[in-house]
C-alpha cells in the first residue's frame, strides 16, 4: 500500500494540471497582509538568499540565469524560471488561495493541488522568514503530502554510489541516488530517491544523441531501497557504497518537503552534465543551502560535465557531513570471493555439482571434510541464485536445485568457513581525481617532441586502480597537442572522443567477453605521404581474457577499424586486427603490453604494431607515465615512438 502510494504521488503525477486553478480575489485585510509580506521580502532580499535559490534550483553563471527545472508547473509566475524574485512574489499570493478555488485532480484529495501543499518547503521557509498571519492566510491540512511524509518516515539520509556497469553506456561512470532511512537496523526497508531519464525503447544513435543533447525528460522517483539493491547489486552485479550523512532533523524535513515538490516536475536530462548525480546534488542543496554543491561542476575552461563519484567527493568536503561509509558487495563479487577461497579439491566437487542434473549426494559422499562440503554447497547455492538472476536457468530449476542444496547443508554440523568479501582498501571517492593533464617529452623517428595532454575523464589501464573498476578503462575528449623541435611545429596529435576497455577474466564459473571501442581524430601518416594528415578513426574489438593471478590479466581480441578523411587515397579504409596483450597491476606500478597484426583494405597500410606502457604512482594525484610503440610495415618506414611524462589528476 505504501509502495503504491509513493509511486503514484511521486512518479505518475499529472504535472500539466498542477499549476491550474480558478481565479480568486483577496479581501481588503488579506491584500494588506500580502503587500506587507511582499515588502518585507523585498527589504530582506529573500529572493537572493541561498535557501530560496536552492529551492528554485536557480543559478546565475556562465551567462545563464535560470532554474534547471523545466516543468512549467514548478513555477507559479510566468517568469519564475528566470526571475526568482517574481516567483517569490507569486508564491506569496498563491498561498492565500481559498480551498474552493483549487482545481481538483481525479483520485486526489482536494488539498493536493493547493500551492501550500504542492510546495511545502517554500511555504515553510517563507513562513519562517515572514511570519504569516494564520487568520488571513489559513494553513491548509495537506493530506497527501503528510501521507507521503509518514510513509517515508525518514530520520536519516545516505548517498548511494553504485560502481560502473560496462553493460550500459549510461552507467560507465557509475550511478548515484539518495537513500532515506527510517531505521538504521533495516536499511533494505528504506526508500531511495532516484533521478533518471525517460528513454522509452530508444537505443543506438538515437539514445546517444538525445542523452547528450537533452532530448529526454528527467524525473524524480521514490521506491523501496531493496529494489535498488536487487537491480544494481544483483542483476547488474555492481558493488554499492553507502555514504551515511550527518543531517539534522530540520535538514531532513526540508529535504523531504523539497523531494515532494520535485516529484511533480521534470528537467531536461543531459548525460554528461545535468544527469542523475548533478540533480541529486541540487536536491540535497535544499537541505544544506549554505554552499552551492553544484558550483564545482561549472568550469570556465572545460565543457560542463558531472561524474557521479565527483559529486560524492563534493558532498564529503562539507564539515562533519559523513557519519560512516558502508560497502555492499554485489552477488558476483561475493561469488568470485567464495570461489577464490575454495581449495582445488573443493573446486573440483563444485564443478561436478553444477553440471546438470545436479547430484548433491556426490559431494556428501566425497572425501571432503564437513567444513569443505559446506563451502562447496554454499558456493553452489550462490551460483544458482546468480544464474537465475542472469537468466541462465528458469525459475523452477532454481527452486528445485536450491532445495536440493539447502536441505543437506542445514544438516551438516560444521558450517562454511568462507569469509566475508573484504572491504576494498580505498573507497571510490578516495581514488585519483577524474580529470588529468600531462606533460611529456619524447622522440619519434629521430625527431624530438613535447606533448601536452588533457582529458576531462576518467581512468586508464595505467592509472592507479584503487577506487576504480579493476582492469577497466574509460576516457572521453582526451586531447594531445604535440610540438616537434626539428620543425618548430605545433599540432593536434590526437583527439579521442571516447576510449573504453573492459578486460573481464573468464574461468569455469564466469564466461564474460572482454571488449574495447574507441573513436576520434588523429594525425596519421599514410605510406607514400611526406606529412601526417588528419583522419577520423573508429574501432571495436571483442575477445576473452584470463587471470592467472590477482595482479595479471592476459587477453586475446579480434578488432575492426575504420579510418576516413580526404587525406586518404580513397577517402576511407577499413581494417581487421588480431591482438594479444596483458595488463598488470602491482599497486604503485601498472604495466600493459600488446602485439597486433592489422590488415587494411588499403594494402599499403598493413602493419604489425607493438605497444607497451607503464604508470607509476607518486601521490594520490601525481604520477609518471612511459610508453613505447613500434609499427612495422613492409610498404613504409617503420615507426618508433617513445615518451615519458608527468601527469596530474584534478
């Protein structure tokens, strides 16, 4: 019942009807009181106060003066989106509205659509500042809002960060949401506030274009937190970090009131800027208005972008805001840990058991100790649950085999000694910062050069891994300027729009595919040409990886490539490559190496390519990088390029 109430009130509210009401007039006494309130508001400059601007989501920066909320129903003044003072004046007048002038909405209490009930956070703050006369402006008993507030019963709040999910482009950087707790002992029964885009069935280029350029409406929704855990922790196998915040009861009340206000409205969703994390910061600003939490995400020299983990860092900079951080490993993380805990003999019995039909009696009759048998059965049960959620086995098989395993497991006197998943040494917010600049010196085919690089985000295979997805990399808008000493020539060497690598190791339990994709513009020397020219490039590869030890991954991939530009003989060419390589992580030192043979449709461009790189951590945000590339071609001069540089994460 409560779940249905919350979803209906917050997600499915007909926002287009909210602002509508019958015209009404004020009595002489009410009109005098309104003028007095408006004058007081002007004298106190309330429209310029941080609290009012946070409630309006209003910003004045980079030449733009407007609210990020785009729904007309969020404003009671026609100019409210761009003028917070006019909106304040209009709100004051609307709070006098008689109940009989309120337009009803089917299925809602009549008070639901009254401005005092639609905007309880605004009403409470203005009342606190101006002291409304309850005889001239009677307070409305907002039944629906109070039911919503009672259903949440929020006493505390926690920022939730889910790790990156490489199966969805919208989740490559992770995701944030806000949990509202009523009881610390049962957080799964709490509720979560999420902001997301309504994308419908869109996919491919349409999804990407609309997501980047604000083609979707973003809405706020509240739902049970166990649904969040089931989606992110279990179905998408993403680890979760819960940052429990120190907020006062008054701050929690303001937050809940403002969440109610937002639930009726929407904003244009921008994948890189005004996304889930950014809008949650704006929402949290209503509770802690002293400092604009979104200010760091408007940069004068870079395009505006908001990375989820950066919003966590911004919140944690507030004094005494963090109560504690709790790690919740995904089902896959638990299963991987359990599997690594097993001995060879235990793994052998586990693999036998997982073959269909599953014969639990073979494990019970084996020479394993009772403790080892419990380890095998516990791991098998976890795997069956995992396989069901992944869609690999049907419901009836999951239920049948779960009972077959749990029944004898409960009879074993010795319990499993598999430990809990260890908490990572560093939280995501404690990893290196998201942006990077680098200064390099190098030499290419007897020519000395200096490179200057800058990328807004995010992480490469030779960056320190602590706090990030192991053996995964994603960067975008990574630009490199190069100056050649011999030619006194400054040029754009490369602009990478996006570069993603996911090296997912396979074993007898998990069979994921590794992949990479990239696209951008680069300086390219075609055989027979005297100078480099600019071409557009794109590539995609897929394959498999193995992990012989914790520090090392080896992989094999087949790749496809494309290059296009007027510089090329026939404007475009395609290629296919066969590649093998490795990535190693030794803590302060990371190494990569790869060998690839690429065949192009233009035979003169065929090459053998050898590349190796290394990254060394100096401090959290300072490091050294080195790389060497050798390209061997039968139809052009070989390419030898090495460089060494200093990088800084910002």
